[in-house]
C-alpha cells in the first residue's frame, strides 16, 4: 500500500516528522510518504520552512507569564517572516501550576513581529494555536503600538480553529480551561473579551467579535482582524496547499494522521480533521493515531476518520488493513 503520513505534533512529545518516522518504521512492508504539517500551532514554523525554505532567527522575548523565553521565527528568501505564536506565548512554556489565562500575555508574540519588521520584513505568515493566553492579543498589540511600519505590513493568519471570539463556542468557554482557568474565572474572562472585542470594533469600524477565527489562540485572531492588511485562513488548508496534498492523494491507498489528544476541538478545524476531510473527498480512507481518544463512538462515526487508534496500540500491533 501507498500510505501518506501527515500527523500533527503530539504536544511536548513528538514532532510531526517524528510521528511519521514511527509509522514508517512500523509499516516496513508498505510505501510510506511522510510529510510535515501543522495547523498553526506547535511546529508551524519548522513545517513551513521545510516547504518554503529560509533561515531561523532566535531571540529572547517576554513569555506568557512574563518570564523571558528563547523563541525563534523564520525568514524566507523572499523576506517573508514566518511566526509561530506558540514559540513566544505557548502553553508548553508554562508549567501546569503557573497557568492562568487571566494574567497570561501575548506581548512576546508582538516582540517577534517587531523584530521581523526591524529586519525589513513586511509580509508575514502567522501561525495561531497552542497558546497559553486569553488576552485577545492585547499584549501583542501593546508591543507593536510604536511601530509606524505596521500599516505597511501584510499578515496571512493561519489559524488552527474557526471559533468566534465570544459566546459558547468562543475562546473562553471552549479553550480557557485547558489554559488553567477555573469555572469561577470563565464569566470574567468572557466579559473582558467581549469588552475588548467591542472596543476593537468601534476603533476600526469592522465586525470582529463574531468572525470565524477571531477566537483562535485566546482571541489573537481578533487582534489581527483590527489591523489594516490581514487575511485569515485555515492553517491546515494552507499547509496542505504548500505540500500539494491533493495531488499526493491521487496515488494514495491510505492516509494516517493524528495528534496527541483526539477530542471535540479536533473537529473544530484542527489538522487531523482537515486532513481527513480532504482524504474523504478523494475517497481515500483516513486513520487517526493519538495519545488519547476522547471522542465518543457517535462522534467518531460521524467524523471523517475511518477509525482511531492509540499510538501505544499502533506501536504494538500495527494497523489492521482489512
């Protein structure tokens, strides 16, 4: 069989290509095609550079809980900056004990953009996902407040989800708990986001709060929507376009995708879901490998995945191809 392996990273454990290597080593009787992918979260910069080329820039910036952290971003040969916000404002930069979305800031992400502007970049590809924050990107905008060249910049925003800023499917009620929010904190976080979202709408004269993707990365999508030259897109759709994934599917018998935890957030537009949808359109079966599966049998049945397999079970038994 000809098998495409296009898995997201398993947070803090395996990169996209490391998962592909594990699959390839297990399925030695088949032709395995590994590709690096990311939906905008962890690994986005490396995956993008692997396709587009370029060099890495490293610097110290303000982390999500105000400790200094070392972060990297990419610059392509055409002087486009590739920035993964998880590098500066990511959840993996904060210990579980420290996580607090009421305090967490995106200031460091703004510092990465500021540095790239000072290096002459005016075109940006920004990966949103994996954040520790719920500040609507206010910290990022504060870091860029003195940047006169901001209006000359163009931002292509690659988002890992399509959630609006507020409401039951917004940044707070869907994602804040995993960032350390208590149930008592949710109402205050939601109120703060709504107030800041309405402030951005009044300032720009645009609809922001209800736009799909505004709630990505704790509302950083909303902050970008307040800028002048911005285009939002699905991170996984962009990555698959770069990888010519539809063409690869034409000769594939099976697709293997996955991520650390398969859950309802997966079905909101994250990488494995986007990959499975593309495969289904081409009538190529798609199997998900995961560290943990929290989807119900009904959710899995109505999803584009053929089946879900725990990584531990796959490494022990492989895949039943029947």
